[in-house]
């Protein structure tokens, strides 16, 4: 097959979660050594973050900027990039008309939607990435009406798609159980992580300056991710409060809190007690410094479709304590401590252990770095391109 002509829905480019997935995928393409004609659907300005990736910047991806030398970056691929700014909301009915119309006549080989809420009538084969099925597995977190909508949209996307990418084997298995007809379309591709986490530890002076600017203690347990009920953060806060680690060792929660979850954020501060600090969203450029300053990273989620922050932490040389929820055992393997998400006492014990046992931390750091090396951008891009060729063929 010749040069692939691919449109990617990048309207969530500056968000966490799916936005990180899209940025890392584009960064992988910049290193893939394959010629691509890429049409990117982009959100209107202003964008809310920076994207530091020298290879992506050299390839001409919108918003990407240069930075420190990237050990993963070879010569960048000869990309041809076209940007289409789309004002239609990514969850709106309007997108079902406007996006296909904007893509019509471009001779595309395929359209890649990084979320199952996607325009279905695009004028070419469709590839959809499904990151998790939390909405259907944990009905207590959604109204019955929203669950019905989520099931309908997932069914429609997996039915329309020629290939469905799942972030993990666990997500693929859950999708196959919920939508058996999609089983033959499922392909598991683990996401890759940003080159900023693979460039080695930051300068200790920079880490200390960041910690001082953010008023962080010298030692802290770190959670990175959205403040949502299924992230199981109230159990984490209770386990931390019972551990006796505060205030010498802090609990830092870094992630977005939407207005409808403000009460949860307030409750976490109360439950965790002294030493608990909510940072809100941390710019991507600062994340390596935030990770590098942490004593350990904690992920108590009831379910994760992949768990990118676990891989980022391992690449950063930080021990990981994660739950057994969803794909986390699959992703972390023996490189972290794995604790059942409902067992508060074992979480309390694990927090004390990872803070107090220097030999354990050293062992987890070594295992984590080796494990994280498996999640490169090159592999991520190569496997995704193989799916593109399959779908386009």
C-alpha cells in the first residue's frame, strides 16, 4: 500500500486521558519512518496546555514545541499535515453531520476516532479506540438514562467500525463480553508514553524549585488523574489518614475536578486530613518534575482501561502502588505493589511499607524502568499503523 491518507479526530488534543493518547500517537507517527497524509480535526483556540515533543514539532504537528533532546527520536517522518478546525462539540449531534461533510471529497483511506462517541457517517472506513467500559461496568456512577446512551453509542461505534482498538486485553475482553459481534474486530494496542518521561531524571535543583513553588513537602505520595468516583480516592484518603504518615509525608492529588465533583474534592481534603493537597491540573511540561519529586505513585482505581500514569511513574523511576482493578495488573506486572481496591487496611499497610522500606523502593524502581521501556512510542505507532493498513485494505 502507498502513502496512507488518514483523518484523526484530535478535538480532545489538549485534554488529559484521550488527549494524552492522541498526542502520544502523533508523537509516535513522527518517529515511525512511514509517510502519511494526516488530516487532523482540531478544537478552536485557545488551547490550554503545551506539548513538548521535538519530533512531533519537526513533523509539523499543530501545537507541538521543541524541547530537550529526545533519546527516542530519530529522523522525523515526512508527514503532510492538514488541520481542520471544528467547532461542533465532540459529544454533539451536530458532529454527525458537520464532520462527515468536512471530510467529504478528501480521498481518505480511513478515519480514526479515539473515542467511541464519534461521527459515524464519515465517508471512509472507521477505526475506533475504546479505552474502557467503566460506564457499563459500574452503573452506580451514572444515571440509567446515561447508561442507556453509553451502551447505544458503544454498540453503534463497534458495529460501524472496521477495526476496534482496545488499550488492554482486559478492555478487549470486557468489550467482547458486552458486544460479542465485535469480537473479531478487536485489536489490543498498548499506548506509548511521552518522550519527556524517557529522557532520564530531571535536574534535582529543578525538582526542588518545582516542589518549593508548589509548596509540596520533601516526601509525598502522588496520585495523577481526574477526580472521579471510580478512581476510589476516598479509600486512598482514608488509608492515608490511618497510616500515621502525615504530615511528614504528604498525599498529593493532581488532576482536574469538574464543578459537579467539587463536593468529592472537598471530602477528600477532609478525609485525608493534614498533609493532603489538591493541585488541580498540572501542565504536561511539569509532570516529569511532579513525578520525580514523589516518594511513590498510588493508583487505587476500581477499574482502569489501561492506567497510563502507572507507566509514566515507572519510567520516571518512581515506585508504584496500584490496585488490582481492571487492566492495572496487566500493565504493571511485577513492577509494583498490587492491592485489592476495596481493602483499606492493606492499602494502609502498603503506604507505610513503600515509604519506610528503601530496599523495596529500589527494587520497584529497577523493575519499573524495565517495564516502562516496553511502552515506547515507536511500538505504539507501528502497531497502530498495522491496524490502519488492515482497515484501509
